[in-house]
């Protein structure tokens, strides 16, 4: 086993974060299955650059978002923190789209502007299109997994 790089089993805190992310991954299973079917039948990628979902959006066309944010299918926007020690993330929310921030359950209106989100370790910036058909399922799965508080 490598001792040069941090591993999922390096310490108790890392194990807990890894376990939480595994639960997050599992909570998305029905949605991921639908995306795999879509990829198989229609050829759409599962992970998508923002421009695939918002092809007419000039702001997205001009912004360099390659390593900053991406879509998981057409319904989930993910913006990983890529700067060591950072606990916030600036995310470009396209106009004419409303988003549900999963961890706070706040609805944010997209207006072609960057919005700052809290994104501490273990709580990546994860947004679902507001009123998406998957919202209740994903939130319910996250609650059942213990990643969100019960209402």
C-alpha cells in the first residue's frame, strides 16, 4: 500500500468522509441507472460539460468551466472544490434555471452569475434542478442514508 499519498483509510476522519461519499453515490443509484440507459440508447454522456445542457447560453460558452463544474445528466450540477483548504465554491448558475442546493435545501435562481456556496470537506457543492422529477427521490435517499436531517 502506498504511504506517499493520502488514502481513504489514512485516518478516522477520512474514513468517515469516504463513507459519506459512498452513501451519496448509492443514493443516486436510480438516477445513475436512468443515465446509463440514456447513454446506451441515445449516446448521451453521463457526465456533461455545462454547454451540452445549455447550448445557447453565451455566458457558459465564454466561461472556462472545464475543471470547475459539470452536469451529472441533465438534472444535477456538481462543482467540486479543487483548491486545497478551500471551503467555498463559486458556481455559475445559468439564467432561466432554478436550483435546489441539496445540503441546505435552499432554492437559488440562476441568472448567469457566479454564486458562492459553502462546500466544506464532506459536503461538495451539489445542486438539483428545482422541481426536477428526481428531487424527492434523491432527498429521500439522502435522508434515509443519514446524510440529511429528517423533516
